[in-house]
C-alpha cells in the first residue's frame, strides 16, 4: 500500500534547490541576469541552512540519522546494484545517502565561493569589505570548478534515480513529488509537516520580494566607476578605461566582431552599448537586445 515517506519540507527543499541551481547555472555569464544569478546563490545557501536544521528535527526519513551509512556500505550497495540484487530502502539507500551528502557539500562550496567571487569581482555582498579584487580571479575559478563538479554530481544523481526506479519498479521522482511510496503502514511518517513547509515557502517568497525590491539591487549597476577603481593596482596607472582589470574582466567574452561592427566601432565607444553611459550608468540590463545577444557570445 502507499504510505507517506517524504514530508512536505523535504520535498519543497529538494525542488527549490534544483530550481536555484538551474537558475544560477543558466544566468551565469549574462550581465543583465546578474540579480537572478546572485539571488539564486543566496537562495541555495538559505535552503542549505534549512536542510541542515531539518536533518535533525525533521520527519523520520529526512533526518541524517536515517541515512547514516559508511563508505563501505555505500560501495557494497553499488556492488549489489551491479549484480542486480540491490536491497530496497524506503528512505535513502547507502549510495544515495552519499550522493546527498556530496550534493549538499558541493552546493555549499558553490554558494560560498560565489559570495567570495561577488565580493572580489563586483565589490558587492556581505563579504565585500574583506575580499580584494586581486583575489577575484582565484575565487571565480574555484566557483566555476565547483559548479562543474555539482553539475556532474547532479547528472550522476539523475542516472542513479533512473536506475533505482528501474530496478525496483517504482518511480522515485514521482515519490519526491507526492511523498508516497509502497510500504507497510507502520513504516509511514505521521505528519506531512504542512506548517513547516509553508513557513519555508513564505521565507523564500519574502526573501525574493525583499531582494528584488531592494534599492541596492537597482543602484549597484550604476557604480561601475567604483568597481573599476578598486580593480586598479595602486602601483599602476592605466591610460585607458579599457586597460583596467575590471573592464577587461567584464568584457572578456565579447566577440571581436562586436567591436568591429558599424554600431560599435571601438572598445572605447561605451555609449554604443550602454545608452546611459553619459549619466554614469553602465547597466547591462539597459543594453539594446541585439547588442546584448552578441555580447553574450563566448
């Protein structure tokens, strides 16, 4: 019979984490999507904080104690899968539990390295006062490496879910949507924890509303001058804005054909792409759509 295994907060966390990673990945390298990218990172870190707490106070199968398996148990389970004799678990199986631990760890590394990159490269976020521009490149490389590692882990996770679903003839993805799996009545959890799920959802909505309505989000695109100045080594004196580290970093992916185009003509022609440049605003969101599309080319 169908019994309740996954509580609502666990399922909500699962899909919100997947959404935050997808949004962050798709919005990377797109200047006019910077707010979406940054918010996705904040959302990911907030969700991790919730999951850490829920792993101790949540429902039975959401608690870390319910899937505390050793590495040996994980490898033994993989051998059972290869042999075609894997034991069925209502909660996370030994291999799946380690996938969860790795995904949570990678998500933390992605989010935290993103904070350091944001602080160093853009001079924004809670760490801005402590991270110099000179370290931005290193943190960016760490950030990109952990993102790629997490993407690989997500792909492996999806493959494992598909294999497990096939082996046990049950749809595990659907179970994470409905919360129900086949099992004995005494193995079911007693509550869906609706209030906790609604509280989590309300916190996400409130956080998003605050972030996207914040004056800081609208204002930060106009302080390109400050970002350029903080990127300059005090020992150097660039003769052109296009020689500064910040400018070069922000324009590194623009195709050469954009600079040679009739509409632009030269790297110093800021107003060709940033229509409010004369007012000191270099917001990527204000760029003409056709120019922004070309500028996004790698």
